[in-house]
C-alpha cells in the first residue's frame, strides 16, 4: 500500500472542502472497497478524509431507521449493503 | 514397549486437532517474540517526514492503548503486530473470509479492511476479551460443546461475528432472508446462516457452527 496522510472530518462541508483542496485525496467511510483496492495499489490516494464522524443529514438516517435498521446507508459495511439497499427501497 | 503401549503414548491426529482448535477458541495470546526461529513481523512504520505517523488512543479488551502508527496500519495489523493479540486471524486480508472479525463498540467489522487510525477513541473487543476471566463466553462454550470447528483458524472470527450478529438480531435488524421487514424474525437456521455468511469455514463445520450459535443465542447477550 502506498503511503498517505489522514484526517477526520466532522462535517460534510469540511470533508468536501478537504478533498477538494488536496490533489489525490479521497473520502473513506467503511473502507471495504477502497482499502481493498489500495492494498492492490489499484487505488493510490495521497490523502484520506474519514467521513465516519460527520454529522450526516437526518433524512437518509430516518428512512433506514423507519424500516428497523439503525444503520446509515452511507456507511454501510459492504457485506450488509444488500440489507440497506432493500430497506431504502421500502 | 509393546505396540499397543506405544500407540497409547503417541498423540493421535484427532487429539492434535482438538488441542489446536481449543487454543483458537481461547484466543491463545502468548506470542513467543523471543524465539529466534520465529521472529516477530516488524510493524509498519513510516520514515517519510511527509507521511508522519499518527497517534492513536483506543481501548482494547478493556485496556487503554496509546500507539503511534503509520496511517497504513490496518486494525488487524495493529492488534496482531503492535499489541501481540494474535487471536484475530489474517485469512485473506481482503474482507472475504471473516477470520479477522472483531467488535468495535459492539459492532462486528472485518478488521483487515479498516485502518487503525479510524478507530481513535473506539472500544475494540477481540476473541481474547470475550471470556470473563476463566469463565468462557457462552458462544465459546457452545462452540466447544458442539464441536463448531476442525482446524480452528476461522473460529475467533466466527465467535466475534456471532456475538455481533446476535446483538443485531436482538435489535431487530432484518437480513436478506427475512420475509417481513420490521417483523423481528425468529432466529431460524436460515437466518443464522445468512447473517453469518461473511465468515467462511474451509473445514466446512457449518452445521456445528449453526448448532452452537442456536444453542448460545439465548444466553450470549
């Protein structure tokens, strides 16, 4: 894996700004796709912006919570993504 | 010594496998770092000033840990190579096998696909932290009781995953095989199998793993 710098964003606006400001920067949430590709050096970001602790817009959280899932669809872990996709549809 | 006596003294293949699997269940954690024949892996550490190491503070199995890590260090490598907690296993290192499953703030994740620096302030529970002193966690006891393993390599991940899965089920999370969303389904074998589908067992001990989880479901929470 190529070396990179890391920062944690605490709001959506700060995350967007951080990625826009740095060339080669990427967002990281669950990491299950990005890290996988970084290990193979398919993806070689210079900077990662962690969006896990961003205060997320409530609307999407509400839609999944109403269906019995407390999980934010934006940070779903990939093996459970199918569950989230289903809850969002209903 | 007669042939029959010799046979009695020599451990059988089955005994060897049982011993190995039992150690996996208990999350045997005494790495012999002093052994010259088996030197420890050198933990990743950045020497590039443009890519500085990052301080991380987290609680692992109830003990606060403060580390300074290369940003590339995965949670799994931090546990195994920096803290010597080798119960969590590196199977595929690509999130496909589930052998590295640990609990982060009670939720199961593949620790090979998560960066350690992303877990600053989190509480991590590994297989080593599940038991209460000498008293096995109900899932650990059930895996022993039901013979839920052969080689035992996937077992720490299976048990951590089952612990997280039972909490998810209790909280009413649906799975792909749940007929009615929001119905809080019974934990049927089909539900257990689907919810545990991220944890692969090369020995194919699935029937016994399902039996162990079904058995422990009531008391594991």
